[in-house]
């Protein structure tokens, strides 16, 4: 896929499984399980789909999955299978090739592989040559989480960034819900799921895709009321989703689903009667 200046690869950093009820908020199970069936522990399978962008100069990675800092019990609870390096290798990339890592937010299933433990047990940056772009307000929240989303942050995943000098860490500022990261790589900034989440908008003109992160984690999450129980601000999520859906329909922007194991992308359209469909 080409989007403007960028050659684009969608790759899987691995899979996990989370509680289906938590993934679908107030949607009743008989409805959501028709879309994504649950296992015997009520968990649904999720991908951690990342984006690799190349323009001949930069190599950008958007989000990096769960990473490797998990013990056996945690791997079992979340059914973790992390394999970012193999997926990067399949498109000819090593972690050292990444020039820019963009983190939509710092929840563990998005920023988990920012650091790995070395032989001495010290966390070291995985992408040794990359600048790391993260929303300023998402960064601040992650360093002072509230009781509701504390469990979604694991500081050891990004610990080496805390002492890192600028410009190793680029704190992205936003204005009127938009931010600029790199040429032809902007972001829509959302407050509903977590504070200052970046949804990268890739490409230019009629070749654009929106990385849905935790606003549109799967195709089943396209309908406005179908959103996660994890969201900090549910009513804000719904408003933001409504706006983003209309933007994607009106401007023919492809949606990329970070967590959908079956549908990597969706094209949104409205029928003559106004019905929204995703295919
Ligand atoms: Zn999240």
C-alpha cells in the first residue's frame, strides 16, 4: 500500500486476548460475540497491528505491541504471543533501522516493546536509533495515572525514555484536536479513551489512512456506541468517533484497525438511506 510519500506495511507485533466484556463496554455479549467469539475465559483474540512507513529517508514504526517484559503468569492471563522482530524481518527491517517510533499512547499493548531487559535485567531501548514521538499530554498522564487506568501502564516498558535527552523523546503538542508529527504524517488527537491519544493520519490527498488505535480497535468498534469499557470518558469517545467516522466517509480515508485479527482495514461508506457500512 502506498499513501502519499509513504510506502506502507501493516505488520503484527503479536497477539493477546482481553476480556470481551471490557472490550465492548455496555454492548451485551449476545451482540458482540457474534462479531468476535470469546474463549472459555470470556477473552477475545486481539492483534497488535503496527504500521511501518518508508519514504526512502525515514523508517517510521507506529506502536510496537506488548513487548517481552512479561512473566509466565501474565503471558497466560493475556494469552500473549509477541513477535515484533520476526514481523519486522519479514518486511526487511531490523529494530535498529527504525528512525522514528510513534506511540499513540502509553498503554502496555501499544508501547510495550519500547524497551527490553538486557542480560543484567536493565531496561534498554529496543529501537536504538529512533526518536520516540508521543503526545505531550499522554506522556504526562502516563507518569501520573489515575486509579481507573493505572493498570494499563507499565513504566518499565518505557523507563529508558525518562532519562533520555531531547530530541530522543519528541513530546507532540496538539492544537484544535490535530497534531503534526512528520511530513504527511499528522494525527487526530482524542481525549475519550485516554488523554491525548494520537491517531496517526498517514498520506496525502486521496491516499490517506487513519490509524484507529483504541478508538476503532476492530471493525466491530466502528458503530459509535460500540466502544471499550476501558475508556476514561465514554461520552467524549462517542463524540470523537462520530466526527472521525464522518471524516473517513467524506474524505475516503481508510481506517486501520490495530487490534482486529481478521480485518486489518475498513473502508467506510454511507448508503443512500444513510446507513453506515464498513468493508
Ligand atoms: Zn489504550
